[in-house]
């Protein structure tokens, strides 16, 4: 009976009129947006290509032939950036989770570790990444510690991991703190221990809430791996610098930037989509 009623339903004339009005408004807005974009972008392009120094800039920064020539070396360097990103990202996730748990624990026995975790976060969030890379890259080999590699890729990765672990730890901690205390109380009331409550109740909800900012940090991590080039690592940035220094043609920098954009823009759009889905889910929960 219900199926028969649903199949017989049709929108009223008033609803059809509303749909048509919404469609016309959407079409008008799309037209205005397109015209505005064309005018602004067209103006910027025309100003650029008609400027007195455009011919020099085009030859120095946008030399297509030279870009093709240096492309293999730059993309080989980008592979190092990707390796640093994924290996470092894994280590950052593990260390940051431990730091976040230490900072949120209320166990009296773990008080010294909570203080140490707080000091760690304060130090590595407060110091610029480039300084940490220089200190680790040149300071650790000077110690001459046995069993510690002096490989610049290893040292650069360690510096990035040390810094980003502090940032990601705070993101995870904010997710943990956002879980209402009633969740913990309910878990404890059914017999779960404090550790089980954190593992099965708090952390799953907290991680879901902080996925968008974690994705933003991952995008930033990929870009900041280019800073390890100051230690001599031949990544995409260093490869571009070497090629540019030979001819004083800066097209390799543009090639490196485009390669990074091909990776970061899709990741950024995915992050925006995750944020939008999370916001819609929260709005839906509030409406129930």
C-alpha cells in the first residue's frame, strides 16, 4: 500500500515552480561567476604578458625546452621527497600518538613523563624547522656517537619527524580532549579499564574528528621535506637548484613547483572534502 502511494506521488505546481526558480538562480549565479573569473584572470594575464620584462621572465622562468631537459633529474629528486614524507609520516604518527597519550594521562606514576612530553612539544613547536634540521644535521655527526648514521637523508628525516611529531601530537590531543567525559564514564560503568576505554571508546572517535587537520599536516610535511636540501640531500628542490645554478635559468624551480602542485592540490581537495563531510555529519547529528 505504501509503495502504491509513493509511486503515485508527483510534485505540486508550486513545488515545480520553486524548482524552476532555484534552477534559474543557480544558472544566473554560475554565469556571473564565470564572467567574473574570466575578467579577473584575463586582466592578470594581459598585465603579465604585456609588461616590459615579460620576454626576459618567459625565457628565464618558463623555458619549455630547458624544462624538458631537467625534468628527469627533478622528478628523481621528488621521489626522495615522497620517501621522506611516507617514512617520516609513519614515524610521526607513532610518536605523536604516544606524546598525546602522555599529555592526557592523569596517572600519578606517569607525571614525570607528562612533564617531559609537554617540554618536548613546547620546544619543537617553538623552534623553526630549518633550525632543527641544521642542529640535527650538523650537531649529531659532531657527537661521533657509535651506531648513529651520519647519512644526511637519515638526519634530515629525523629532524622533520622531531618537529612534526610535536604538531601532530597537539592535533591528536585536541581530538582526545573533545570527547565528552560521559563517554569515559559510560565505558567505565560497563567494566572497561582506563586503558580499554582509551583504546576502544575515546581514540576511535578522536581520530575520526581530527582526520582533516591531520591531512593538512601531511600536505605541509610533503612541502617541508624540501628543507632537508640545506643538508645536501638531492631532493626535488636541490636538483632544481643545481640545474639553475649551471645556466642561471630558473625554469627548474618552476618545474619542481609544478610537480609539488600535482601532488598537493589533489590532497588539499580531498582534505576539503573530508572537512565538508565531517561538517555535514555534525550538522546532521545536531538536527536529530
